[in-house]
């Protein structure tokens, strides 16, 4: 960690620091800071699927080691994509809401669901060994079951 270490920070509208970045000689270590982790907007599972070295540290931060430009671009694209999701109006369609089946709402991008006047939400199964992501109508979020590990209905486009 000695040497040319620079530190950079990104904040959300309320001033919370969401991310930081440590520049090492051969790689970058990108941090999802606790406000980003707690937001429910991002997923450790998503990161583990896309990057080789992903860790959760004792401070409740997630770290992603970036070793080349391609992975830096991929990480930034993920953050931008997830930032496009919006919470719904109700309590059970807020980003980060987790229903009694351990399914987390990650918001919608304005795409219609397949039920009357519904929007399609991105859902993430938080069950260990699953981590499935799928789409669900907003009206179903509060009781949705995972299509992969709980026998829930097939996911919809989101
Ligand atoms: Zn599942």
C-alpha cells in the first residue's frame, strides 16, 4: 500500500460517500462503501459473477479488484446500469425492500410488467447458493417467490 496511492470518492445527492478507489501499482481496488452496500441497489452476487476478486471486509464494505481497462469499464457500466433503477410508490416496491421469502426489490426502469398498469421490477433472490435475478410485477413484489429455488412463477422481462 506504500507509494503512489491516490484516493478518490463519489458521493450521492445527500453527501454520503458511496464509492472510493485506491490506486495500487498493478491494480485498482474499488470500494462499495457502506451507504452503497446498504442502499440495496447493488448486489454482491452480481459482482461475484462478473469479477474475479470480490470481497466483503470487516467494515461491511465490498471491494472489487480491477486489473485492466476492460474490467474497469465493466464495473462502471454495472454501476451506471443499476443507478437507472427507480423505487416504486409503495413501501414494498422501494429499492432494498426484502419480502418474507428473502427476495429483494431492486427497482424498475419504467418497463411495463405483464399485469394491468404494473411496472416490471428487478428482483434478487438472497437465499444462499441461489442469487437468481428475475423480473416481477410491482404488485407481486411483496409475496414473490424465486423461480429457481422456491418454485415461484417464471420471471418477466424487466
Ligand atoms: Zn432463489
